[in-house]
């Protein structure tokens, strides 16, 4: 299935907003972080606007300081079950970890959700860089970056074989003959590897999409190699057009080197938009958030990026010396992005915290709807993006503003769909339904 040069848009739903101070706005409802009706209404809002998908991040630990920001959130795979029966067309993407899950259980959950949603589920694959998470699973520290990606590689090998363990025609349901399924079309996988021993088959039949859309969010060298082999969509955090072009070209090339087509991987940089009818109004909106930032929370976030304690850093001084990327086992690419931003623009710690408050390193944009539409089109037409991960500073308000004022401009330019053309998430992204690898092997053997 070929893709037109229209934008793919994903709505990244981060509780009540991506800006760390969104919960302090007068209109915010901070207790909605665990209110399912809030998430249903936001998903329905994005679906009415014809977004490709909604996406939920996750981690198996209490990340952040509960004194300064809402941090208790719903587990996203559970949440997708509610959204699947409350929407009908929009894609539903949840994050799950290859480090703290087992392939059989996770493959089963995603297969179940794909059936429930009739083919609208995607998996954002992460390896989880967090010592806090490690300690929740009986470990003293997180696994080495290299080892996490080695486990992730084998995890995907197992999961894809499990999703293929039922052929599409395995269920016969022949009442007269008394045969429900053709056992020859249900395959054990008998996987034996370094990390996993899994017999299979999966106890869920093959799904409408064959398997969920595979999404990845990591820009380190290991992340790029992994994405080139597996990812069908990539959520990323490039801050300039040149950086976006470099990442885009690199990922497309890696897909080709893995035996895939360039169009088999969709690149979606994140953008945090502050929109106003004038530039001055947009800057005022941005400033409204920054004035509500709590510095102690920002310092904690910086400490997590770099894996060192920066809680006593001088706010009005430059960023102190921090570890280089090769010394960090956690957020490798994001730590480099943050350090380079501080050095390139000669930011104080206070200014850096302000820049990161909206998107934790993702690109922020303040301007009019026309200026934002121009910017998105520039990235699309100049080989830096296939679409964008829209990260509204406050949700639902800033997402509604984007829908009401930016989408009409994009549609007038022919850059975004008027309506859905397919029913599955794969169809929205132009991703083909994968062939069943075990069925192909069975045919060769026969």
C-alpha cells in the first residue's frame, strides 16, 4: 500500500497535558489522570479530527516527584480496552517494556486488544531506562543499555512468531464435522534463545492486523539499529530541521539495509505547540506555563536525564558538567539532546528547565496556526518527517486549539485527510499486513 505525501498525525496523550505545569492552570482538572472518561473523551476528540492514532507512554515505576506534578497514571494496555469499545476508527498505541515483561503474556495482551478493537492496536516498544523500575523487579540497577537491546531483539523474534502461530484460516468452525480448528494450521514456535524459552502456540488466534503496528521511540545507535529492523513508526525528538533530516535519512537507510522499503518506516517527530491568533498571543500562552514551573521538579527531571544528582544546581548558572552519552546507561539520546541544547544556546539551568517543561526535550513551537502549518509542511516536504506526534501542552484545551485552527489549514493545502480511508491502524499508516512467517515455512516443508 503506497502512501501519499499527507501528514500522519498522532495525538500523544500525557494525562492532562505535556507541560509539567499544566495541572496548575485554572481550567485544569488534575485528578482526571485516573478518570477513564477523560481519556475516552480525548480519544473521541482525536478520532473526530481523523488523527491516525492516540498514544500513551508508560513505565513500571513512579517517575517524577508526586509533590510537584500528577504522576499516578492508568496502565495503558488496560486503558486501551476501554478506548477500543468507545471509539471505532482511530488507532490505539500503548507503551510496554521488553525488559520487564515476558513475550508470551505481552503478545497475548496485544493480540486480545487487536481483536477487541478490530485491528487498531499498536505497540510502542521500549527497553525502560530507569533504576527505579529495576528495583521494582528485584534488581539493584537497570540492565546495561546494550543488554536491554539484545533482550529486546529476541523479545520481538518471539512475539512475532507467537502472533504467527495461528494461520488466518485455522478456525473452521465446522459444526457438522465437529471440527473447530485445523490443527495443522496452528504451530508451536519452540523458541530457545539466550533470554527466552517459549514453546507456543499463542492461545489467541491471529488478529485482524496479523500483529500490532510496531512503534519505537529511541534515537541512540542501538535504538536506531533496532528501529531499522523492526519499527513501522518511530516517535522521535529532533529539535531542528537539519537534525530531523539527518535522523530521517538515517532511519530510512537502516530500514533498507534490513531488507525493507523506505516507506515501511514512518518518522514522527514530537512537537509541543503553543498556538495564538498572533505571535505575541502564542508567546503569552508559552509564558503562562513557564511561570507555573516548580524549579525543584525541573532539577529532578534533569537528574534523571543524566543519572547524576543535580538537585543543588545553581539555577542562574550554566548547566554543570554532566556525563557524556557513552557514560550513561539510561536516556542516552535524550541526555545528549538536552546537554547540546544547553551548550548551544548558552542557557542557564533555570532557562533549560523552562525549555524542557513542555516536552522533556521535544521541539516546542510558539506561533499562529498559519506559522505552525508552514512549519509542519516544511519538515514534510524537506525529508525531515512523515508526520508528527502532537504533544498538546494542556489536554484537552491545546489539542482542541490545534484541531480547530491548524487542521483546517492543513486540509486546505491537501496535507491531511478529510476522512479515514481504512479501518485498521496499519491502513491509517500505510503499513502492509505482514505475511504469516510460520505459514510460509509450513508450505515450504510440505
